[in-house]
């Protein structure tokens, strides 16, 4: 749905899927690099939901020589994840979260150099999601990731929208803010 909305804003959209359970962050970043090379575009904006935002950062850690463009992360746990930390305490939880999340929880992204791009961070504040099943998340949160966890030091702009973690990918409000950031390098605060 997010891709369809962004198409209506005039963007060409190429969805990228990755196996977060069977592959780790760096393996998924390599897959993303191969995907982008095949696109052969002179300008590429990247939008990542949840762990997808971390995979984008892993891409720039391993391959900083990307075409120009901006980055927007949606509910990405840049500062770790309370809910995933609680989940991995069980055998079933470790299987569900997979290798990429385990690298995130081990702190791997904290050792990556900052991404030399305009980065917009979108967090949510409707507390509906799986994270609430495991613990009481600090507020505000989107039901999975707290706004504090979504923060990224050095981000160009950050906004918290009235949306849950899962709803970010279908929200017209999120699509509008992604489009605005990609076009202007900041979010539209007066909307």
C-alpha cells in the first residue's frame, strides 16, 4: 500500500524483500546492494519499515558508494528493541526474531559509521502491536518500537505520527511525510 501511495506522489517504486530470519543484517545488505546495482538508476531514495531501516544502514556501512538520494526509516529500532529483547528470552522467540534481529540486539549497528545522507525518521505513537504482549513499552510507542528506540543520532529530521507500527505501511499520513521528506529533506511539520 505504501508503494502504491508513493507512486501516486510521482515516484517509481521497486519493493525489496529480504529474509530477516535466515539471513543476518550484513547478508541482507549484500542482497540489497545487488538489487540496487540491477536497477541502474542515477538517483535512488530508500524507505525502510522496521528492520528494513537497519538493513539500509547496513548497506551504507558496507557499500557507502551509493547513488544520491534520501533515506526515510519507519518505526526502525535504531536504538535497539525492548520488545524483541523480551521475545528472544524464549526458544520460540529466538526462532521468530531470526538472525538479523539478533545482530541488532547484539549492538552491531552501534559500531557503524554515520550514513552521509539526509535521513528522515518516522516514529509512531499508537500503542497497538506485539510489543505490548511481552512488556510495557516506554511511551510514546507504536506498539512494537518506542519513539526513543526509533531515534537516530545524526538524523536530518524526526517526526512522531499518530500511527501504529503495522499501520505505517498503509497510512496516507506516513506516505505524505515520506514524499515530503524525499522532495524537501525535512518533514512537513504544519500538516
